[in-house]
C-alpha cells in the first residue's frame, strides 16, 4: 500500500509524542482500530528506537509508520 492509499483511508497522521515502548503496541493497535493509517513516532521521544520497532512490528501492515523530528542523516539511518 502506498502513502497515498494510507492517507486516503483517513487523511490524518497520529503523532505519538513522548511514546514509550511499553505503550507503543497498545496505542498503535487502538489507532489502527479507530481508522488511522499513518502514525508518526517523533525522534525526540524517550527510547524512540525501541518504541518505533515495536510499533512497526505490530501495525506496519495496516498503517504507515514514520519518523518525525528528523534532524540529521544519522537519525534517518537509525530509523532505517
């Protein structure tokens, strides 16, 4: 599914500022159930890599998972 396909379902992006890994899966699943198809994890969140990975494993087939507050190439590499 393309980004455009995801946003056509619901043209909103859920931004999970301050997301902690222990809450990532439950929050992501709830958002997908509510119809969200685009979810952002800001890279200034605590333990962002762990939260991003957990969320991605759980809902990546139903929603596009992206990174926000990307300030340098190192952050891009870390998310990839």
